C-alpha cells in the first residue's frame, strides 16, 4: 500500500468537504493501492496532529469530529488537549512552528502533501518552506499563485511537485488541459472564460429582464454569493483566476496590470457603504444602466457575460457582449466555461464546461490532485 501523508491547512467549506471525501473514499483508494494518512489539520488558530507524525495519523473518527466542529464555525482549539488519545492540539504562537516541523520530519523521508484549502495570504511562507523541504503542494487557495512574482517563482520552481487544478473552475480539468496543450508545443494565443459561478448566474438571469438588484438578492438567498456580494461583483476573484492562467502561459504579469471591471462604483465599496445599505439602497441605482446594456446586447443578437479574456500578455476582466448561439452565450446558471484557442484549436476552440463552483466539487478536485501525486511517494 502506497501511503501519502497529508497536512491540511484551512477547514472552511472546501477543507471540511475534503476530509469527508478522504474518509468516504477509503475503500476506493485501497483498491488503487493508496492510503491517505492525515497527519495534521489546522485552521487560522489551531493545529491538531498525532503524537508521532512519522508512525501515526489522525483517525477517521477524529476527522469526522473536526468536520462537525468546523461546521458549527468553532475553532479546532475546541478539541482541547487530546494527548491521552495520542493527539495534540497546538494554538496560536505554536501553529506555524509545528506546521513547519511536520514538513521537516516528513518532507525528506516519507514525503508530505501540504494542502492549502484556506483563503489566506498567510500560508505563502509555509508553502514556500514546504517546497524547499521536498514536500508536494496542492492548492485550492488562489492567493499564493497570485502574489508577487518572487513568491510565484518559488512555488512553481518544481512543477512536478505542485497541483492547483481547483484554483480555476473548481473540479473542471482546466489546468490539466492547458498543461497538456503547452507540453505538446501547441502555442495558446487566446483564452476566453466565464470563471465565476456567481457572476455566471447573475448574467444569465439578467437575460430574462430581471433587474440586477433582484438577481443579486436571489443569488445571495440561494447561497451563491459571499456574505458580502461585492466580493463577487468586484471581479477580483475572476481576475485572480485569469492571472493564474496567464502566468501558466509564461506571462510575467502582476495583478495591477489586469484591467478589471467592477459591477459597482467605488463610492459603494465595502469601506464606504455597509452590506445592508448596499443591498437595499445602493445596488438599485445600478439597475437602469445594466438594463440598458442588456437591451443593447439583445438588439445586436447578443447577451451579456462576465468574462476573462487572455490574449498575449493582456488580461481583461469584465462584461462583454457575446453571440447568443456561442458556447458562452448558451451558458446558463452557475456553470463555468473556458474556451482555449491555439494553433491546433484555431477555428474551433477546446471548450471545457461544467459546474465551476461549490465546496463539494472543489474538494473533489483537490482530492484528485492529491491522488495524482502518488507516483512521487514511496
């Protein structure tokens, strides 16, 4: 049996579902000759780990308890001291040191997959150290790959040891497909994609003549948006995904060089207007402009889509008119779609489409990335 030690950082929606998938897939992975040994789980405040990470692991009963505790919004510190059960809980000042210690112990021996399912910039230094120590890295967190070029270069120094399929399109094989095209020597000259399930839903609902304010309220009620919908409407999440794809193509660009169209003006930003004020008074003022753009697009035989366009070293993110009968135009609901144009896919692009959002889907993509690394372990 090939054993893969796993250290998970981040126990939010994606991290919790990953633990659930690991437990539920035990028999499947056993048939594949693979066993995932979870040797550490941490949130922003605490780390839980076995007494001896070289020989022991967190059992499935404890992983289920972690899932339950994090589902209530509590910290892992609630697990308390479990030393009698063979487990330890480290808090605050010990967190970073102990996480690095696990990477040191396993990186050069049995190997270790450090999995980042957080949404934090604070994991970058730990990830870079993990790579230096010979660990593998699996990312759902987009921020490490969209930080400075210096950070990006250090993380991407050993491409065989890093997987980040779930940073773009949740579980869709966007990164894998793009890597195969690049490896074949087929130059990619253009990528167009609807990379936000939230904004995809908003744009498709606008076609039916509904006002933007009503659509955003409905999306929030359905759980499609962040607690503050402006986190989605700003376009920043799409820009991060665009930057990851652009850098994968070899472009040496930073976030500031991306042209981003926000769906709300600066005066309605989080620092100037509360969430409630924005939802009840602010966004209504944007209805007329969006309605006019929808009608104008319709008169041209088009619909509006919030897209990311990568062409050469240029990355642009915003609303565009696309033909109704195009793959992007036919997109409905919260699905993602990516069109890749290259020498081989010049007239008819490679189109990747499917569910591009959701904790369950994203966690499945992360799990597949971990299993994909199995040949690097003893």
